[in-house]
C-alpha cells in the first residue's frame, strides 16, 4: 500500500447529497481524482453519483471511487458504477466497497469491481 501526502488537494466545486448520503469529488493532481460516496446510495443518489463520475472521468485522470462509508446501495446506483467502470478504459478504480455495496455489486455480476488484485 502506498500512502501519499495530498496536502495540495482541493475540493471540486460540487458536493451533492442530502441528509442520507453525500457524494463529493477531490482533485488531488492532474492524474488522480477521488469521488467519495457516503451513506445510503438509494434511488435519490443515483443521479448525483452518475453526474459525479461523469464529471470526474471527463479528462484523462484516474478516478478512485471510495465506497468505504456506504451504508446501503440501491441496485440502480450499483449499475451507475458498473456502467462507469465499463466505459472508463480501466481508469475507474473502486476502493473499499463496504459489505452492503459489495453484496449488490456481486449480485449484479461485478464481483471483480473493487476486488484487491493482491488477494488473488
């Protein structure tokens, strides 16, 4: 595991969400954008998640989708992640999906999304 000091990072201008979830983007460098999702990614979160991933993947940056604080994931939100991963040409990496996120991703046939390649 590599730990990098990102003291020069800044938040992207858009933070989406409500009392049940939040989705934010952080641009750490021209080569790395982190999209963080927290809380319940329900039907209401689907559109915000799609927008955040679309905006993050506009450039040539690697996009790290942090699902480490997701408490619930609706299948529609999981489909947004799967669709984004399929069109990302390997630039979208899913980080630390929680058990609720992992269950839905696995059920939709995306068991390798977010899997640690060192575990194989």
